[in-house]
C-alpha cells in the first residue's frame, strides 16, 4: 500500500539507499497502532537529567532537549535510552546560538548576528562548527533556520531569531545555515511555515496572521521556501500562523476557516507546501502547547486535527499516553485515517534512516572541529548605527565615570524569569572605568558622571509580547519616566538583543547593536566601544524603523558638546 511512498524515499531530501529503505519497511511492519500513535510525538524535556524509565515506557519518536547537561552525560543518557527502545531516537533542539548553546559549547552567534557579519560562506562554516559541537550532545535535528522576515519590528518573538528584514539576506543566510547543518549531519528545519512577517504578536500567545496578498507571499516566502526545498531541506516546521490570502483566493474558503493556522490546516501543508512547492520531506508542528494552536481546539481534537492537517511529528506532548490515546480514539471513530497515520510514521522512519540513526543512534561529534569561523562571525557582528559629536572611542581616559542603566539579561526563552546579571559592568570595571550602577525602578540620575550608558540585553523573548525601553519601570515614577539627560550628559545606548531600542531614544549620541547577550559578545562590544576593534557589522534590519534618519538628530541642543574629549 505504501510502496510508492517508500520508493520515493530514494529521492531527496531523504536519499535512502536500498538497505535503508529495507530498514524503514521492516521496522514499520513490526509496529502496532499504539506504538505509531506514541511515535508521532517529540517529547520535550527540561534540565540535564532525563527520566529514562518514563521515556522508555512511552517510547516517543524524538526527544526535544532544553537545558541540557554536559556532552558526555547527554550521550550516555541517549545510549542508555536507545538500549531500552524498539525504535532509535535522537535529540532535537533549537540551535539558535547565544544564551541557548549547550553547556560547555563554544559561544555561538544567533541568526541576526550571523546576518550582521554579512558573509553567507562564513555563516555556513560557523553553523557547521556549532552543529558539529551539538552532535557531541546527541543532537541530530535542529529546528532552524527561521526564514521569517523581520518586518513587524515590534515583534519580540521574531527579533534576533531572524536574519533580518531583507528577503535576499534572509534567503542567503537561511540557505547557508541549512547547508552548514546538513554538512554536520544534522537535519535542518525551515520555519516558521508559512512565514512570520507583518504580525507583531507572538504565536506562543495567539494565532498570528501573515497578511500578505498571495501574490506578495509567492514573491517572498514562496520563493524562499522553494529555494530551501531545492537545497534539500529535510523538514519544515508548520507554525501557528494563518495565511488568509491563500485560503480565500486559492482554496475559496471564507469565514473563520480562512484563519486556521498552518499547524492545523491541511490546505497549507498538503496543498501549498507539498502539492504546489513540491516538498517531500517531514512536516513537524510547532510546539503544540502554544496558544496559537491550543487556543483553536481542545487537546483531544487538537492532536487529531494536527495529524490530519499533514503534520508528521507533533512537537510537545502534554501527557504522551493521553495524547496517543486521543489519536487512537480518532482512528477508531474515523477522524484519523490509517493511511495518514502510517504515512507520518514512514516519513519519520525515513528521516531517522537518512541520519543514520538505524546504524549509529548514539554517534557523537567529530574529533576535530574548526571553531574559528564562529569567532570570526562574533567579531564582525557588532554594528554601529549612530555616533556623533566625537563620542567614540569610549575609554577611561575620556570618560572615567560612567553611569550604567540596565535591567540585566533577559534570558530567552522565558519571559517571566528574573534577569540574569549583566557581565558587561564587571568588564568595564576591569578595563579601568568607574561604574556607577543605576538601581532599576529609581530615577535615572547621571549627575557627576562623564557618560550615561543605557545597556539592553533582551533577545527574542518567547511569550513576552513586545519589547520596549521601559522608561516607566526603569525610573519608577511618572515624572522621571519623561526625563531625558542627553542635553547635559553624553549618552550612548547598546543593545545586546532586540535591535530597535533607538526608536524610543532618538536623542542618544550614539547607538550600537550586538544582537546577542552572551558574555562573549559583551566582551567584543566593549573592545569595539573602546576602539580596540572596528565596528564591522552590517545592519540586517532598519534600526530607524522606517523613519527618516534626520529625525534621530532632532535634539539639536547637545551639539554644543561637539568638542573633542581626546
């Protein structure tokens, strides 16, 4: 019944030889429906220690790792787990760099920092290196690259996970990332289908909308996804994003059904992605607990509809046995077809065979990894957006006493956790600066200081909603929130994350983006600020947010400070 599908696995993106196809067929024939229903899910796991007995009891298809332990421990756990399982598993993760790198790994750039370095060939080498290190932790599937367009600049969820707002840059960087992952033996995932673009909201909190006309979508996202498919993308992540123009203009659907997110929409997955664009790989849903998906159907219907909408793997079970029972109930009453369940499992087995998991499921990293490209990207990423009045370099000889305003590092992905300490302040002290630390929630007062330095360190923050400069929370009261000090004190602003903070601070004397909050990047930014290295980055986004750059020179009064401080 599935001979044609299995024969197709010899073609890209799986490219299986006859022995691998035979393993897929033989393994599939051993499975009962209860096993298939459980294999549909990638179990999300937090922290360094896995409950191996619990995982072995439910036997999921994949293990999504967040907050992993050391490489040796991760591989040992994977080896022990696979010894208990009938079907081998591999770990999957978001290999998005910065603060999310695995414990002990080389500090690596996030997507926007890669784009700022502006060298796709370098991106490929850097991603190959970070992916090779990730293999040392058992990771064989990455939920990257994100070929979203950072058009809605207020979005806190696209932000630094994207390669920017320019389609050519996003496509070039996305394809380079895909190639680097593939060369390292890790399956790449192109996301977030059908594309984040103009909606500033977060699909973790609500179903979002790609509101491009279908002609514009074809010219942008259609072009990028087709290029990724042609480049051999093994998986696509179907996200909780609606594409009403396709549903209305092509499918002929109106009403609320036109706004079904892709993760629950057979027309977007099977019709547009597979039939029109020709994708033959595996479709994984974005995380099923996200409100953009869970807000549409109750759980018992959600998992059934996601499978029938074309998702071959469902990311994140909420009680895997219960979720599998929902699938089996759908199979019993006809809401799930046997063919759809079987097709999903066959694609999953084909992907595992393509990665060699049927032969060496616990293979680690190669012995030699060239991490130099990672360091090159990091040094090239910092971008100087604005500097006037002889502001730079900022050295202890020119600005001895610096008033630093910072809430700390907003740790991704959590949006409700307390900020982490900002290493940058300690680095400044070691460099010879006298640092006066502002207390968050009290009025900013740089009196007696040579420079006012605002430091933000908030990368993509899932469930945050939006990122702002937080003038009110920063100053603690209504009146102080309206006070600006750039007429009297030279003012510099740095962002180690979301790159649009100048939008709410047009009068700062200087502004620079570093895109990522890892201490390694903080050290590089300090060197650039002090003139020890050049600002080499090319902005992947418009830091002026569509406003005439002359607006950001509006505070004319502080030009009286143009005299050199050398």
